[in-house]
């Protein structure tokens, strides 16, 4: 029983102190309870894909700004917004930071949690979506 209490206290302290690895878990699980909001009477949507080489992308709008291409990556831990002119238009706020590994040849990058008010995907909207944001 004491070991369980020590484990819970340690885990709580790690999550509250801004530990990078605890923050990775926070951003990874942040969208677990997102509920789709359907436009009209539909309950499903066709995804229109575009391929760059063999990689499939879908177009989404974020905060009512159209034209974002998202790579469909079933192995991704979380969705990433890489700094670009279009992403800068979103005026995203940097939240807590965490390391993102496997990003280029330079070693881990510093990512920040951020939140979009609305993400729309071909007739279905999602509110308060958390992303990892990598500024350059």
C-alpha cells in the first residue's frame, strides 16, 4: 500500500513540475475525449486525400483558416504543427514545453503544447484540439 502511495505522489509531482517526459504524456493524452460536431445530419465524412510521393495528406482548417495539409500517420504519438507562415497566422500561444525526438538529424527539438479552438475536416468540427508546436 505504501509503494502505491509513493508512486502516485511521485507521478503527481512529476506532472506538476513540468518534467519534459511527463509533459509528453500530457500532450499525448490531451485529445482523448474530443467529440466530433457534425454539420447537418451526417454521421460520417469522406476524407479527400492528396499524395506527396506515397504519403497521404488530408486538408483541414484550423480556427477557420483553410489549407492545412495533415499527414495521415497512424504511428504518430500526437499531431505536430511546424512553424510556417500559415501556422503563424493562427497566433498560437506556447504552453508547457517538452522534447520531441526523431525530428531531423539535429537531435531532439523543443516542442510546446498549444491549443486550437476549432479544427474542421470535411463536414466535421472538433473543439479545443491540442497540438505540439515546433517554432523555428
